[in-house]
C-alpha cells in the first residue's frame, strides 16, 4: 500500500551516493524526483557556460545571494507542491542548507535521509564518476565551501535517518528500503492524527 504524500530529502556531501539513493526511491518506491542541483546546472547552461565545478559554484552562490540561503527550496517549492497536491511522493535530491530545510519543513511533510561516506572513499568515487568528476582537491574545496558558505552540515546533522554507504550496492539498497519503511510509517501516523 503506497504511503500518504510526503517529501523525503536525500542529504549528504558530494560523492556519498545521493543520486543513487534518489534513483532507488524513484524506481523501487514510486517517488518523483526534484533535483535541487538541477536548478544550478540549468542556470549554468542558460548562461552559456560549461557545466563544471567552478561555474556551478559561482551560480550556486549567486542564486543564494538573490534568493537567500533557502534558494533551492524557494526555486523548487512549486514543483514539490504540484507533485504533492497530485498525491505523489517526492524525493528531493540534494537539499543543501539548513534554511532550505526550515523553509520546506514549514510547508510540507518532510523527512531527511543523510548518506555518509568516508572522505577517502568519496575521493575515489568522485574521481571515477563519468559525469562531473572531481579531483581530491576539488572535492575537499567543495566540502569546505558547502559547509561554510551554504550551511550544508545542518541538514546532515539533524537528518531523521542516517545511512553509511561504504559497502556494496546491495547493502545500500537494503538500508534505503529500511529507511523508507520507517518514513512510510511516520507518514501514516501523520495522516491518522
């Protein structure tokens, strides 16, 4: 039986597997994706720039200058509302700041799922990924920038569910399935209050 409409935001640093988790939420559990990082890449492309770390960083910071620290939540609110109004489950890929969590938490039934991976393993994974690879130095710089300038640590720290993604894909899938079962129980309790 499907869960009542809610949003499940996948949070974590670069290279933790947020996109893999979001794909599983979509394909296995029927969530509809809202990719917060997509707002940044769309704007980079709209400006005619190549989608690389340096351009994404500039655009991400500019969007926050214009819209505040809740920028991606503000840009994604209408899409989330439309999906939830249609009775859909929403998977937010890449909620970045504590302000975004506050903004959405006040408007939608929302849970946070934090994905964790050691820095060394994230260095390996991001260097090997086919799309938007990062060197170890680029990853470290991005981590510091996102924690200091975007307040990314807040949503990770207060997440409702935490998964360490340092094993094989099957282990991650099982951990995500267990977290989803807990989230669906929470959503049922909200409806039955």
